[in-house]
C-alpha cells in the first residue's frame, strides 16, 4: 500500500492537512466520473480543461503526480489487488477482444499460472496455441507495474509484431482500469511506457544485444523457442547475468515447442530439477469446448496431424503421435500430484544419502513411518528400470498399489468387467528416481525398499531386463528372504510358452505393451498421478520409425508405467488380485456382484477360491515359502482364456 501511494497519490488524512488552495486541485473518483459524464454528454471539451487530470487530455491515462484522494473503500481494494494478482485480474483487468472491451474471467489454469508467476522467481511455460498466454502474461506485467516502485520490465519476443501485441495487451489493461488504480503516466510510446511510481515497460524484439545496458527487474520473453537461433543463445547468455544479480528479479518465459533448442533444454532441466525454473504447462484440451471432435476438425483444416502436434500438441517432434488420447491425458493431468519425501523415516546410515531427494511418495503417505509401510496390508507392484548413474538416463523404482476401483468408476465400463479381478487397478503411490547412483547403489536401494521398508510378502517386482536388469535380478535372488514368486514373470519371446522372471522388451512387444498400457489407462486399470510421470506421459508418442519414446528428455518414468501392463498378463496378477479381492468388504463385493457382474451371487462371495494361490499351472515353483498350492484346472483354463482375451476386440 505504501509503495502504491508513495509517488502517485495521497490518503484522505494527507488531504485534510492541505490548505484550501491546494484542495481545489485535489481529484477524487467522484470528480473524475462527473468530468467524464459531462464530456460524454457534450457539456465540456476535455481538451480545453485547465489542470486536466488526464495525461495529454486522454481520459484513458492518468496525469503523473496527480493529487488524488482515495476513499476508504478504494484503499481497501488497492490492498486486496496488491496482495492477490488473481483478485486484481478477475475484478479489474479488461482487454480488447473481437467483441469489444471485456472483463477478464480467468480460467482455472490461467489463475494458477499467474499466481505461479508471482510466487516463483523463474518460470517457464510451455503452452498450446490460443490458450490466452499473452493475456495471462499481460495481466501479471500490468499488476507488477502498478504495485511496485522503481522497477523496469523488459518484454521481448521473436518478432516485432509479437512484442507489439504483448505491449498493446498491457496498455489495454491500463486504459480500462478504474481511475483510482491507475498509476500516473509520464510517457506512453509505441513500445514503452513510464509511470510516476518509477516503473517502466520496455518492449523489444530479440537481437544479440537486447537488454544490454538496462537494469531489468522483470524479464518477459514470449515465443522463446521461435527466436532466431542466430540470436537466441547470445541474447540469453548476455541478459541472464543482469537478472540473476538481483535476488528479487524475475524471468517469465512462454512458448510453444519448436524442436530441441534452448527452450527445450531449459524446460527439460526444470522438469528434472536441474535448474531453478518452475515448469508450467497448458494443453489444448484445458480450454473449454476443445474435445476430440474439435481436434479432428482442426487437423482436417490444418492438413495434417503433424502440424497440429507442433502448434497445439506440445510436442518437440511434430511427427510423433501421442500414445494416450486427449481424454486420458486430461484425466491424468487433472490428478497429477507433486510427491513429497516421507517425513518420519529414520533411514539407515548406509542408504540415507541414496534416499534423500530421490524417494518420494504421494502426500497421503508422507506422514507414514517405517512401521506404517512395513505393517500395511496393502499389495504393491514395483516396476524397475536401470541406468548407468552417469547423469543422463534415470534409474527408476515406480511403486503402484493394487486397489479395488469404486463402483461408480466401474459402471461406465461394466461390459468389460468379466470377473472380480477386472475391478482392480494399479494406482501410482511412490517413486525412487536418480541419474547419479551406480548400479550397485541402485540394487542396494531396491533391496532396502523391498525387504526393509515394505512388507516383502505383499509385493511383486517387475524388472526390465534390457539394460543391466539381469544384474538387479541376481542381486534380488541372492537375498535370503527371496523366493521366485516375488518377481513378475513374462514371456521373453513371442514363440515361447514358458514364463521367466523379468520383462525383456523387443521392438515388437514394446509396441504391444504400449498399446495395452493405453487400454489400461483408458479403463482406469493403471492410474499414474505423480507430476513428473504425468509430464513424461504427456509427450510420450510413436515416432515415424514406429518406436515409442518420450519427448521429455527421459522416458524412464513413462516406461516403468508402460511395463506394468505386463503385470496383468502374469500369474502375479491372479495372486495379488485374489488377495486384494478377498480383503475387500462384503458390502463392496455385494455391490460389485449386483451392479457390475450381474450374477446371482447375492451373498457377495467371490468366484475365486481363497485357497487358490494364484499361479498358473506351469509355474508351480513360484509359491510362497510354506504356502500350499491348490489348482483348480477348470478355473485356471478359464483364467488363461481371460488373459489371452482380456482386451477382447477393443481398439486401442
């Protein structure tokens, strides 16, 4: 409040101390409104008014250093606007649209983003076309200029017309503010403005020398990825030190993707926590009214899906086709959650450094201690993928909980539910992720989580064997508490009938698992929700050569999700599924039976024998220690058919 009034206005207390001569030149909102009303009714000509309150007699702009008396209500509004940029935007920010001047009504994602601009020093926004990013940025810049003193804002873009559009949006917001919120305008040029609170806005196109010589407090760069490569690196390298020298300065970068350039590098490093930028993202389907029908029409009008992907799909390689549909991407982005480190675990000294900063869980689990994890009756699947620990690819342990889906979730797809096991889902609950730990350290972490932190009898481990997975498999197998059934088994070749520990990916079966994963996400049988995982899946697509990859730099989190599709084809699914089903309430079983399965089992009993250990007949060695095996050949034969036809004729 003090900053706002220090150079442009006076409170009613200050006004009362003036002599009568000075009071005659004091302006209020009431006087301004009367003046404008007389002008609109043709009673006066503003251009002939002496001591006009308007700069250059233009009613859109307030004269600098004008003596103005604020009412208590106006002072309260100023206080609210200064403390909350969202409040300012939704109540007072107006812009010129094709329908005329309209009040801005921020969508949820827009309000979230401008609040992030305020909360974080460095922000990088990857945004689809026509989502209002210029308006969002303009609102924030206008707010910043109004409620600060002696600050310089530099707005740059790839071309002059884009910069001018940004400056014009900001000017439009100023022009349509109520008079009491406007700072006094000292100068108003095509690409710059200066105000009596000491703030100024400078608009420039990007060259090698843009911004050099200025003291910049807020740098806004629009369409960063589309700045000419001849200037981009020089410009960013030269201007960044002038921003970082101040502890209060800010950078806001916004753009659509444009290949693997500096924007790509900064955004990917932000996602991976390798710089201090906050990564933000807005997809095309977050705009109301945009659905698959809109997408199909837009692709038809643009001429190709590749062009759509470049402009709207947030893909760094426009030729890729995303694996997940827009509907499913919207679903997982809506539940995306920032995982947190557990608070109450006293890690053993030998793993403390390996866990801190790498092991995170869903916020609902952050207050758990060792006993909570170890004594939990829940069943889990660990999907693991190894890397070399050289700072490039990440080693990952992706943890999923086996849960029964709510009846309401199952009702829309009940025609696909053939047995109780089809009511179960894998929900992501934790991750360990690092690209710095060696393969031996990674094996140490996995053994600690499996045998020390979690209850090893209630989980299964899915090991991708393609890169040093055999080493991890051997490490696990040498643990004294190991038994073969801890590992999820799969066919290592299409021709074999034998199931072996681990998952070996080939060009052919990788595509198969990707398509099955797509189906499982669509019917809620796999629910990723960790924010980095969701980001990777948001740009995970099929390239022209037919392989699937993530454009997020690394796809380790995405691939450990994809690999879990193999769990549903394995004996482990029947075992864990049976245990989870048997532990559900009788009320749940009854509802599933009556509302989903439509069977005559009104008592809610399960079709799956509680004695059935859940292993296919050709893998009897997988039983838990001391556990007896009971095989119902009729049921096993039925289950084999269920597995082979689980996806039926559903199109992926």
